[in-house]
C-alpha cells in the first residue's frame, strides 16, 4: 500500500480544503516557519488514529479545529482524508479487494470524532490495526517529529526493538497478539464466570425441583379447592335466587308504596300551589300590618315620652305646691301674730284712752307705736292676700293637672 493523497479541511491552519499529492519518489514540503509544515505531519498522524491531544500540540482534541483569526471566523468541524493505493494487494483481508482505500476522520466541536474507511463507519481500533498491518501507524518511528532523532539515538533497547519490529513488518502481529491475549483473558474470565453461573444454576435447579413438587401438590389442592368453591358457588347461587325472589316481592310492595306516595305528593303539590296563590295577598296584608304596627310603635314611644315629661312636670308642681303650702303656713303664723299685735294694741289703746290724763310724751310714743303696728298689719294683710291668691292659682293648676 502506498500513500497517494492527503486531504485536509478545517484542520488547524488549513481552513479551506487542501490536497497534498504524494507522487512516487521523494516528496518534499518546504516553507517558512509557521506556514503549516508540521500540521501536515500531525494531520497524517491524526487520521491514522492518534488519540493523545498532547502529541498534537494541543490542550484538547477540539483544538485541532480551525480556531479563527481576526479576518476569518472559527470552524466547528474538521476532516482529514488519506488515500492509499492497494495495487500490490498487501492490505488486510477485509480491505484487500479494494484497489483504492480512503480513510477519513471527522471531528465536530464538543461532539467527538468518527472514522470511515471507504465511506463505512469503523472504530478507531480498526484504523489502527489497518496501519499496524502495514507496519506503520500514528506513533510509528517513520513519522519523525521535531526532536525525535535525539530520542531514537538515546532510546532504550525496548524502544529500539519497536523500531526493528516495525521495519520487519511484524508490528501488526504484535498488535493482533495483544488483542488475542486480551480476548483470551476475557474468555478465561467468562469461563470462570460460567462456572459460577453453572453452580448457581444447579442451585436454582434443585430449588426448581422442590418448587415442581410443590406445584404438583398445589395443583391437587387447587383441584379440591375448585370443587369446594363450585359447591360454595352453587349454594350461594341458590341463596341468591331465593334472595332475588324475596327482593322482587319487596320491589312490588315498594312500587305500590311509591305510587301511593307519588299520589300523596301530587296532592300536596296541588295544595302548595293553592297556598302559593294566596301567599301574595297575605304578604301584602302582612306588609300593611307591619307598617301600622311600626306607626303604632312610634306613637306609643311618643306617648311614653310625653308621659315621662308629664310625670316630671307633675313632680315639679307637687314640689312647688308643698313649698307654697309651707309659705302659706308661715303667712298664717304671721297673720296670727299680727292679729295678736292688733289685739294688744287695742288693749293698749283702751289703756291709753283711760289714761288720757298722762303726759303728752307717752301719747306721742303710743301714737308712733300704733302707726308702726298699723303699717305692719297692712303689710301682713297684703302678704296674706298675695299668698291666698297664689294658693288659689296653684290649687286650680293642681286640679287641672
């Protein structure tokens, strides 16, 4: 098998699709630093199954996708395709019938990568085995990166052995032997697991035998239970039939009672309708009577208030009458005193008349005393007249009340 073409799209600095044609003989790639020469070698290693992002000089496998520049936006996918010519029919048996073998690796940002051989999806392991059978691969010493010459010179015997095995073309055999060993180990583990499963199955078989015996016994008991259940169901059916007959009689009686109650309900409804026709007139009368009752209640409240005012006035007048009666008694006393004074004055007048022969000075004093007594009598008479008039007025008012 020979490499004939390497196609890159969106891989690192190759944002646009680019083809590297590998012609027979020596193919050289020259250019200044940073133009992408190392990216071609890394693209070839990447499509051959490289899984370490550190070997790709990246911090993550998504870094192999074009990250963009100030003039161009970044890409979300990258794809590298390598074309092999199998004209010497040295490819693995499953691909040896194809004259041209195309191996591609496609990656999408944050979605991982996928491999294809001639348009068919394959595993990364299949691609690695394909190149291992061809004595090459992503980590083949034939792909010399920067600083690897010194590593080969200073390599240990084990590393040099890998170089010699690849030169001898037996790398694929070692890879397949390793896979065979892994499969044998897995088969041994499966056999151990099978023995455990067999022992477990024997235990389950014994348990199933016991369960089978229990199942036979269960069938016998179930048959007897079904017979007993059938007898019980027959007895229940007979009882249910008798219950149905009784229920039918009760239903007929209930139907008759329902018809009677329906007739009574119809009469009650008719009577209710008649009462409903009388209800508006009764409600109107009730409204009128309620209004009359309210008016009478208002009048009664007014009369009660007037009675309370009258009682208060009567109490006030009674107190005034008591006061006037007291005044009248005092005036009567004063009138009695005045009459006594008049009597005494008359006796003194008689005494004076009999004593006319006394001196003039005593007469003048008697005249003054008589005048004063007359004035007091006049005043007392006037007060007695006023008290009598007031007493008559109060008596008349009391009689009126």
